[in-house]
């Protein structure tokens, strides 16, 4: 599905409808030394291996595309959950 580059929608910070630039949200790179990663590494050490069962069959075939909306007036960003779709792109 194609999303527009810009859309007019309500800005909760300006308290009015303004033009927002649209981008697709992409997860950042995980830190290898983060607390959760260190904890998981500790659980996997030694005899026994993986702590929790690894997921083999996934039920969902698609992901929900999250949109990043940036207000043109106050430059504040917010997220909006998209809909389930196979491929999301920003239309020119």
C-alpha cells in the first residue's frame, strides 16, 4: 500500500489540524551491551542452551506498518499504528 508523503491531520501538540510529513518507522539497532541482552546471554550460558522455546511457526504473515508523523508547524513527531499489509511505501 502507498501512503502519501504529506497528510493533514490533528496535531496533539498544536491542538489543531496541520500538515504532517509521513515516514515509515524503522527499529534502531539493538545495543549488544544492553541490560536485556546481557541477561539473555547469561541465561543461554552453560548446559541447557536456550531458556525459552524458540518460535518455529509464526501465525502472522504480515506486520503492521507504523507511521512517523512530523508536524510542519511545531516539528514534533508522533507515531501512528498503520494497518496490516505486506508492503508499505511512501508515494512520491
